[in-house]
């Protein structure tokens, strides 16, 4: 289980999504101000000055948790390669859903507010690339098993 390269890719995807879920994703700045006043987190919009939660929105947090859970289950389902493949494909779809949800939340910003992107917004894209690399590793393992059973 731990000696397979796709396990490393899934672990790195888990770390990337854990960082994404705990950091601010977008920064909102009103026109005429220099510093952002609000930040979008995975659980909603929060005021930067006092930390008060202005608007709750758990869609991104739930999708982040689902993405992490799919990667964890994929790691421990090491004897079922086709199941791992399907879970990883589903994980890629969930990661694309996270990016679409954040894009929609950025689209809902009222007039007169500019949106700043933080580096943490790239973490779902990094996790998506890592999931694709894990899928590639699972397919290589499956081909190796099929080739070795054909030789017998």
C-alpha cells in the first residue's frame, strides 16, 4: 500500500486540500480602500478586522471534505484498483466542482467591490493534477497485474 507511487500523490492531494480548506481563498476590497475588508473562506465570508462571520456558505467546505475523504478511501482500498480508479475520477469531478463553486461565489460579488485571488485558490488545481497522476499510477499497476497473469 505505502510503497505505491499513487499513495504519495493521494497524500499530497490531501495536504493541498487541507490547506485550501483552512485558508482564505478570495479577498474583497471596496472601491476606494487600500486593504481588503472581507475574505472568502471555505465556510463563508468573514470580516478580516474582527473575524466575525458575515455570510455562511458551506458548499465549498463540504466539497473539500468530500475530496479529502475520497483520497483517504482511495489510499486504503489498495486491493481494489478499479475502485481506486473510479474514486479518483470522482475526486477529479469534485475538484472541478470546487473550482466552479468558488468562481460562482466570486461572480456574486456586488458592484463596487473588487476581488483579489490568493495563492490558496490554486490548491484544488494542484490536487486535480495529483489525482490525475494517481489515476495514471493505478492504470500502470492494473496493466502490470494483467500482463503478469497473462504470462502464467
